């Protein structure tokens, strides 16, 4: 896979992922689409379709957060393997380490110490106002962190002066 950028703003990646969700994709689709587009990856748009069933906790089951699922898929595009050569493959090991990093970071960053969609959204009515705002924000957060990881690991210049994601915003502001 070729990457078409040498520098990127993870904060802009966050904003674009949030807008992508607001404009009609689910969390996981928005994240994968944004990473594909912003890093100018030479992968078919069908990779976004792979993410479609991962939303709302995997097929609306309320399990693992779709934004986090999208982050895992995006990391796999960059660091995953295509060989069937067992658990010692360096790509497999690296991808697992980076996914674990994303997992631990997201649990802390979302303020709810969870990755379960049901736990993250239990106080909201699904698909309404505050619930949607939170999911949009979590999508952006995961996209930001994935962009941070990719920049660090692949030596892509991070254009942001501040090493923090954008503040949480209302849907109307996105």
C-alpha cells in the first residue's frame, strides 16, 4: 500500500472524521474513510464497506464501540499482515501492540473507562442529540489517535503544534 502524504494534521483528521459521521456514515465507516482519504492511501473505496457492519457496537449489538473498531481496521491497513505465518510475524506483533495502545488510550480518553458501546451510551437515547454528539466525538478521537500513531510509527510529519485532540463540539459546529 502506498501512502500519498509526507505530512498531515491529526487534528484535521479528527475534524474530517467527525464531519464524515455527521454527513451520513456510521462511526466506523467515517473513521476508515477519513484515514483512507486524508493519508491518500491507494486502497479501494471498498475498504469503507468492510467497516459498515462494525458500527453501533458491531451490527447494533452494543458491544465494542464502532469508532474503536474503525481504529483497529485503520491500524490494520497500515501495520497488518497478509501472510499466514503464525504469531511471530513482526507485522502481526506490531499491529497487536499498536491496537493495544489504542485500546488503553481510548478507554482513558473517553472518560468512561470502557470500550463497550452499551456502557459508553447507557445514559442516552440511541441515535438522538447527545448520543450522536458523543459518538461523533469518539469517532474523531479515535481518528486523531490513529493519525498520531501512524505519524509516529512511519515518520510522517505531524503538522500540529499541540499534541492534543480538538475539544468536543456540538453537532451544529461540525
